[in-house]
C-alpha cells in the first residue's frame, strides 16, 4: 500500500467525515428497512435481507481505523465506488417503494452533501448529475407531477447541486490556503536554527521540526511518534521534571531552562529550552518545546569569564579572581569552630621596583616581555595550591594557605633572588628587584566577614610592601601595626609637598663655586629649600627623600631647573659680571631615569634664552653605576644639547675608570669626606692628588666640595684642584646676595647662619 503525504489534520478530517457519512448511511438504510417491513407487501419483504446486511456492513465500517486507512491514496480513490454504489440502490428502492420518489430525493441530497465534504467539485457535479438523472426517472413513474412540475423540481435539485459544488470548491480553497500556510511554516521551521518539538500528554513526540537535523543530527521522521523516554534516556530526569512543570502551568503558560542533549555522534550539545503548555488546546494537545543551540553563547560566556578573571598578558588570575579567592579563604578560616585551629591565610604583595623606567626607556613591548619573564620566574617558586595573580601594572600577589609567616619570609627571599637574575631585553641585560609586603590573617578580627578581612589583609600587605621600598627596595617586610602610622605620616607629607608645589612654597638658594687660584666666582650651585608655612625654612633632608620615594621629585626637580636657568638669565641681563657665570643643578635618581629629562632641560634653556654651556647638571656616582648603559645613553643625549655634565660626590661610589673614560663628563666633584682632613691626613692628600691627576688625564675639571678653612684651601690649591665650593667662599644665598657678590667683584659674603 503506497503512502501519500497526508498531514494529521487532513487525515483527521477525512476520518471524521467518513464516520459521519457511514453513520448517516446506516441510519437511512435502517429507515429504508423499516419502511419495507411496515409498508411493503409480503412478497417483497425479502429485500429486508440485503438491507439488513447493508446496515450491518455500514455499522461495521464505523469500527475501522479510518485515521490510518485514509492516509493510503489507493483506499481514498476506491472510496469513490462507495458513493457510486449507493446510487443504484436508491433508484431501485425508489422504483419498488410506492412513495419512492419522495423518499429518494432526501437520501440523494444527503449523499450529495456528504460527497461535497471530502471530494473535488468535479466529483460533486458528477454525483449531482447522476442523482438528478435518477430523480428524473422516478418522477414520471411514481408521481403525477406534470412536465412543468418535474422541471421545477429538477431545477431545485440542480441548485442544490450547484450549492454543494460551491461548498466543495470553497473547502478546496481553504485547504489549499491551509496547506500553503503550513508549508510556509514548515519552511520557516526548517530554515530556523531553533528546533521545535511537540510532546503529547503521554510523552509521545507528535511533531519534530526538520531543524533537529542541524541541532542533533537526527532525522525528524525517526523521532516522530517515539516516546521521550526512548529518545532522551540519559537526560530523562531533567526532561521529565521540566515537562511536568509545564503541564502544571495554565494553557499558554511558558517555562524556560538550559540543559544539554546528546547528538547523533554522542557529543553534548548545550540548548536553551523554551516550552509552552498547549496540552488543553483542542488543535494542538501538546507541549510545544523549542530548542536553541547555545554552544557558541556558552563558549563566549566562558571566554568572557576567563577574560574577566584572567590577566591577558601573563595568563595569571587577575585582581578580581585573586580577591574572590582571598575572600573565600578568609571566610573558610573564620568558619572554624570555636577553640579549633583556625589556620592562617598569608598574602604576599609584590611590586617591581622602578618598572616605569623600563617602559619609558625601552618601550612598552619590552616592559610586557619583562613582566611575562618575571611571571614565569614567580610561578616556579610557588606551590601548586597557592594563588599567584597579577593585580595590574607591575604588581603581583600570592595567596598562601596554611603557611607559617616565617615560611612566607623564606618564600620572599627566594622570590627576591630569582627576580634579581639578569634578564635580556632589547640586546641589554636588565636587572630587576622586588619590594614585597607580607601580611597574615592572624591579625584579622575573628568576627570579620571574608570581604572585610580580605580588605584588611591587602591593606596590611600594601603597608608592608611600601615599608620594604622605604628600606631601600629589593627587600621584604612583614606587616607590623606601627607601619600604619608611618604611612599616614608619608601620606601627609605627600599632601604637603603637593600643596607646596602648587603654591610655590619652595625656594632656590645659590652657593658660590670659585676658581681656586684667583677666587673668582665662576658658577653657583642651585640648592632647593622649603619655606614651610608652619615650620619655617626647611633643608633638603626634611623632604628630598620623601619626594624621591613618592615620585614628586620629578616635578620638583623640573621646577628647580627652570628657576635656576631663569635666575642666571636675570643676572646676566642685570650685570656684565655675570656674563661667564654658570649654574649647576643637581639631578635626583628618579629625575635622571625619567624619560622626559632631555626635553625638560631643552625647554628650560629655551625659555630662559640661555646657551646650553651655561648649565652644568650634577649626577651622583651611585646613580651612574645603577645602570651604566642607560646612564651612558642619557648623558650622551644631554651632551648633544650642549650642557656640561658633572659627577657629584666622586669617590663615594664604585665607578670603574674604564666606564669613567666612556662617559661624556666635564667635571669631577670631590666629596666633602675627602676634603675635611685633607690638610692633615696624608691618605686624603694622596687620594685627592690622584683624582686631580685623573681629571687632568681625562681633560676634566675638578671641584672640591665642603671647603671651610684656609688650610684646606691652600692644600687643595697646591694639589692642583681647579675649583672650590664651601662655607669658606659662601653659604647658600638668596639671588640678591649673589648679585651683590657679582657687583662687589668677588668680595666674600658676610658670615650667615647655615640654612
């Protein structure tokens, strides 16, 4: 039996109409049998046998599975003969019955109407013609209606036939529209990425859209008609619970969930499930479920979560993830039963010292390479269960559980050692150092929440880390409560320094530098002081170290440089005696390492209108040796501007003579410690004499600092030192005092208290 694609709706309609037609036919045939039994003569009552058989057959037809049978095109085609077979029976009955014409007409119309419910308009017209012909045959035989009456009756029959034909045509059009709409819906469902499934009350899959092929790789025909228990055995608990939740909703109510299903290849597919309860709808009688593949969305969510909690450069947990882990660890410790060992949580906060200089001097790519190298070295030192995170920039953190603070100190020492190993960057060996702060949860309040204690731990570790920086860097410090006060003092000092810079509370004094043989004033050294609104005039020991630590030394040094250049230009404009005067300006370590130093110097000279040779920049010996290669680059860049360069405090560092020869230095300034007893100590005389010889060999001028007595002056001049500086020649003075000195042609300044 060849199957024809007949949807459920059409099959239900056909089955229903056939059952209605069979019922009507059985009833009409039974009425005919009753007519035979009551009104026909005895000799004609044998007709009861075939009529009774017909009633039994028509009644039996009601029990047939028409919903399945009508799906067969051949059975539907053969049903035509049932309608055709009814016609001769009606005609014969009409001829045999005394009132046959009257009984024939309603039976024929019922047959015509039933045909119009399922068959085409052409078949209905054919049935109308045949029933009309039978009626035309019976009218002259069984009635005394004349020709005109017969024509009228046949015309009415024709009108009824036309009406049935129109109804059949209308039904066909409605069916065509419905089929077109269903086809469009089917096409849309097939084109949609969402798969749609209709589940009956008994769990049968009544409909599965073609999109299931894309979603799960399953053929919808293989799934339709099967039970959910057979299709989703490994997820039946979740599916059954979801279906029961939907069935508990009112009609049209919806529910949503996310789950995973196995596809035809046995792989998991994550789906978003949207279900609507239409189980009580007479047309659907199902729970309609749409399935959407959310695999890409879940992968994107996973990537976003990974990005949100992972540092993109090093692959380590970031600040957010570290904070979450820290809060969980602290909360776990705080939940310990009273009297039980609460355990500890230790945090190490690590900060790379002067990392900004690498970015400024070598570029951000080199900085990123340095950070990844440091990260790998740190990873090698921590345990698998520890949490190592990059909090941002050059700051790292380590979370340690169940570790004694002393063991934390041992780890810090190992970290300091591994980071100090040279790193090759941009064809140069870079040496880095860490400042590490250590804090333990033993200092947290037992009643603190995880978040509060985490904040406290991080804050304590931060205080300890800055204490390590103040101690000289490349060190670690364990948190001590007294550190809080130190930090508050530093914060206040920073605020005061920022206020002083903003309101120009700093002052520049100038100390003379003279020719050792003629006592002529040749230069002045610019020295900064702070005119504090409460404490009066403060020397550099009160604020320079703090400014160096907090970074304000760079803008402060820039301001001193500009002030000194502007002041020299002012002296030169005021008197010819200042025509050959030079000004010396000290550079701090941070300022010397600052990438914008050369631009700052050029701008200060340009704004003051000075020739570069009028400015001498002083750099300490220890600053040069911190990174000799970077120092050489900076010094050569400054030399290209035309400024003079001096090594300050010479003899206190460990500079190599080979390096000194490579540096574009003009002046060597001998530290005061070698001048104090030069007139009585033969060793100091020999050392200063060696420096003087070195200066002559390298064509560098020499300056002795801290000369306070005539004996020192006489000894240094005899050795051959070129210039001198100290209280003997003048204390740091106001610009007006230097102007007086210039105008008085080198008369010494009157004695003044040291400021």
